C-alpha cells in the first residue's frame, strides 16, 4: 500500500465494521452419514482495476459446513473468462487432490470421484474435449493436467448454475440479499448460546498492591445473613454472595470469611462442592496437573472492568472487585471498611511449588474466569517426605 488513498481507507473501515458485526458468527458442523468431499470454484474476470488480474475463489465441504476455502488474485492476466475459470478450476483440483490424500491418511478414503462444481460450461468443455486444443495453446500445461486428472477418475468437473454458485462469494462484491443467501449456504450463521464461540480476554495479574489495612474487618455469618435478608438488597449482592459463587462464604460447606486465605488446592473440589454440584448450584472448579494449578469460576454480575487479581509475595492470591461506590464523604478505601457493602473478595493460599512469575488469567466470553499458575519443576528436586507422599 505505497499509494494508499481515502478510497482504501473507506474499504478498510467497511471491512472492519463487517468483522465487528459478525463476531458471533461461526461455521456450523453437524453429524452426517456420508463423508463425501465436494468442491466449488469460481472466478471473476479482470476484476482488479490496477493490474486487470482476476480473483479466484474455491471452497470444499463434506455437505455440512465449509472447512477449506481460498480467495485471492490469480498470478497472471487471463485473456478470457473461460481461461480465468480454467485457472481457478486447476487450483481447486490441486487442493482437492491434496485433501483426498490427507483423508486417505486418516482412513477416510474417497472411493468416488470428487465433484468440483464450475459455472462456466466452456471451461468444462475445454478440459474434456481435445478439439479445443488449437484455441488454448497459451494454457497448455493446465489443459493437459485437468484432462489427465479427470481421465484417472479422481476429480470430475460438473456444471453448476451461476445463481447458485457458492464460490461466487469469494470473487466479487454481491448484493446484500445474495451475499446473505450464499453465506447461509456455507453454513456460516449466528451461533446459538449453546454453540457460541469462546472469546478470550486476558486479565492482568498485579503484584504491586501495597494497600495497608485492607481486609482488616472480618465478615461474620450473622452479618451476612442480615445483609442478604434486608429488603431492597441489590440483586448483584445476592449473585456475588449467594450459594455456589466463588465469593460466597458458604462455598465450602461451612461459613468461611472469603477475606481470609484459604488453601484451595489442598482440597479436592469434588469433595468440597459435592452437594452444590449435585443440586446444580455451582460450576466453580479447581484442580492441578503436573504442569499447573487451575481455577475456573463464573463471575455473576461482574466482568473484566471490575475484577482485580493480586499476588502478595508469591504466597497469597486475591481476587476482588468493587460493585458499587462508597457514599459521599467516605475517604477510606472500601477494602479497609465493611467491604461486603461495596465489593467482593476471595483470598487463596498458593501451594509452595506455584510459580507466580508465569501466572495468567483470562475471561471466556466475559463471564468465566480462568487462572493458571505453573508449577515450579525445581521444587521437586528436593524430595521431602511430604512431597514423596503427594507424588505416590
């Protein structure tokens, strides 16, 4: 883009607007009895006003969602629409041969000829009939290649109506109505809640929080009961401190002040959360592998804009956030007052071999928090009896 203009800027903005408006779209794959490879190929002719090259497009499907596609300018200028279609057909055939080989390696061999649908009858006729040879000397190699492939029975070019050519969407601008029809034909549609794609956003984990006197006031069980029983209590408060929430004092079966550090990974989540999981009241989970300690939990009524994660001296991890502002005239930090009136907290004691230098946290779809803390392999070089017991 050495000579970019306002025209290019408008085109880029339009592209970005479309991407932003279709973030929740995805290709839908469904179960099918037949696993038959099918291809579509198409090309415009001289669509590029800068060098008059054509744009080719092709895609492949098993009949339930497109999984391989391409859209790009051809490498050379073609002298007719038939030649442009012939070039893209050759490119699609090469891709089809590679896919057939790959499927064969996966024990999904395609026993029948793979059909590639082309909407130009002249290109199909040239690929089959040697009578046209005198008119096609300038693309001789591609001509003989397509004839040989079809003769061997691996690939067959089949005519398809231009109005229904799926690959048309890859080659040229289309009216909105036709574009949306072809997009649906590719099984590209808005994902439902159950099939929604996961979008990850990273949450920064800080280690420089030096706030003095925070969490100095403990939450007691009778205080929490009075708070949740009050009329007019905010809905968010019930979501934060209600049963099954990561920040609920009753998460572990008995009342435990979430501002006190809890040795989470010393306990099995299936045991502590047995009753809540059986009643479907929680999806909180924690576990550890040979590589990392993991915590997964939904954030009811919250999001990335409110949550903060701090690690104190590599030993205590705290997850907190403010859900409502303090009243005017209050000068103290909400975390050093009756914090449960303004926010939430869960402090966790980290295992000795947790390597906090490489910790990471992120939100899935802005709702589910996941924290991963790698385990330090050097820790296992020191075999104390307790560690040997854990390994056994």
